[in-house]
C-alpha cells in the first residue's frame, strides 16, 4: 500500500508522503516507514507482514517485530526506544531509533568522527561492603567482576590498548566515583561489568545496557516523564553508546549463541548517566542459573568471557579510528 498523504500544508504533506515520514503519531514524534528507509540504507524489503519486517542486502539483515520494541541486526537483538508501529498502512520506526539506534551501527564513520580510541576504563561492579549478587556455586558478584575486569584488561593490553580499572582490589567504591574516574585517567570508553540474579532459576543470558536518549524510556519502563526529560552528561554520546553496546553484545552472542542473547538494552544507571565518554554496562550472566554458575566457576570460561568482551571493545575502537581516518581524508575534486 502506498503511504498516505499527510494533512496540512500541501507541499510539506507531499514531501512527507514521498519520503515515508509521518508525524506526529504521538506528541512531537516523527516516524519513518521501513520501506522508505530500505533504499537509504542500500537495502530491499525482503518481508513485510504482521509478524515481521525484514530489510536485507548482501551483508546486512534487519528484522523488526511489529508492535514491539524488538529488532535484530544480523541476528543480534536490539531493543528500540519506541514501538514499531503502523503508520499510513506501512510499518515505521521512530526517527530517534533511526538516528541513535540503527544509523550509528550501519554508518559508523558518520557518527563516530571526532572521538578518540586510546584509553579504556573498566569498572568491576560492587566491591568491599557491597557484595552484589550472591549466586550458586558460592559465587559472589564483586569477586567475579574484579576477576573478569583483570582478564579483559590483559586481553586489551595484548592488543596494545591502554586500560585502567576503577578498582583493582576488594574495596567499596561509590557509584558517583566510578564515572568520575573517566576524566582522571583520560578514558575514551567506559565499560562497567556486572552479573545478574533473578528469582526464577530458569532465567539466563547476557545483556548490554546503554543510556536511553533524552525523553525515551528504559527498556524496563517505569520512569516518570520528568525523569525521562532530564538532560544527562551521557546523552552527548548517544550514538557512540549504541555502537559500543552493539559490538560487545554481538561478540557475546556469536560465542554463546542466540538463545543467550538478551540484547542491547537501555537503562539510566548512575554510571551511564554521569559518564563523560561513551559508556555501557554489561550483565555477563545470571548467577542464579545453575548451568551458568557452574561455567563461571571455571577460570577457563571466565577467560573466554573476558576475551569476547575485549573483542567487542576492540571492534568499537577500530570503528572510531576508521571514522577518524575517514574524516581526515581530503575531499575529492568535483
């Protein structure tokens, strides 16, 4: 079905219809049809139904689930900021998801230029008087996060990346102190490491969190409008946050398998709100899930986990450097 013409000024209405842009479906919102985005991204619509919409080219597959906030980019789950909805008879996404969830990954050179990629700050969650989650196999989150951070640091060091830790011992560290160290060490990426626990022993998987854009809810919801409207330091890096989160989650999914992929999610965690560089928080597994706990008790598994996180960080750093190199290229002659 062809997109319907928007009402109002005739010229603006026809332009919106031709481009597949509509708004507002909600106050101040603009939505773009996926069919109109496909050629913009060099893709074609491979499927469009009530069950799924797929855009595809030779290298990339984007699968959207209508009436949900879920989509998969080459198999990796990404939680959108808004629901995939029907506008004018075609499935559409919020322009913020286009600008801050998808295009930073599809066109990183355009969104990462101007950033640096030399120093990484790893944040082992909890510590000291704050043990974090207590899991099966006698596992304590604060000990696991420190062990994991040291292992990630070693893998990054082997790749030539300067890496610092917010804590390198079992000590209490306030939430506010963790992102404050970004300026102290001159960090260009901040990765906070944690482990999950749930009341259901059947829950398992890994997930990577980035800050929601201003005005949009966390994946779990439950925030007031005033909370969502706050302007935070971390919002300066919305696009880079997405890219960093995606690369880490993608690396973990490729290793663990799709059934362990809980996706790139959004939350206003304190360490992400106050970050003054691109920042994410990784939940590296459920200590309440017996098979996961048994694996985490093994040093070999923890080292493999650390290697996969490091690989995701390194992919992000390469993208930043490539964006910088592209920006420095002289403009071609007309």
